[in-house]
């Protein structure tokens, strides 16, 4: 039997491997084998379950989105008081748990990102828009963090 932390690492690695396989297949299959955007979002959410839980592998509170090359966020008119990876991850998790997620589409209806909104007593306390590329950067960081800790 594996320990809890090792079990989390195993699940995170498998989640990441599934994402990688779906993305690789999409390059050659034109959508016949999966939906990379859906897998990307599911991978992010699956990893967040284990990295912001009280008994999970804790993310650092002193690492920031700009540290992992997600730097366009301050240019957007979004609500956040802190762009630490932990704070953003926690609020993305809460946003999804409380139905505060919307896709962002181009004119042809293709999803290129997601908007996450966390509310407290019907007041927005957190809102962020991330492109799929930025979500992938965040997922890559989270997987690496879990693997190293």
C-alpha cells in the first residue's frame, strides 16, 4: 500500500500523462480521439483537488503567476488581491465548486480560455481569465511542484 502523498503524486502524474496523450493525438487526429481543451480543464481541476486541500500537498504561498510566465494578468480588468499561485489555485477551485466558470470563445465558437469567478455572499471576490496556454503553464507548474514535494 502506498502512502497518501505518494498516492497523490501517482494520480497527478497519471492525470498529466492523460493530458499529454490527448494533446498529442489531437495534433494528428483532428478531434477524432478527444478534446484537449476539456482534458486540460479536467486535468487542472483534478490536480487542484490535491494541491489546495488541507491534507494535500501544499502549494507555496510565495510563488507568483508572473514567476511562471503568466504575466498578462495585471493587464486585464480582473479582481484579485494576490496573484500567488496558491491564492489563484484556491480561488479557481472555489470558483468551479460554486459554478463560477465560463468558457471564453472566439467568433467561431472555439474555446480558447476560461473565466473563473469566486463569490462570497453574491459579491465577486476573485475573477480571472486564463487562456488555454496559460492554464497549461499552470498545470505544468503544479505537476512539477507535486513531483518535487
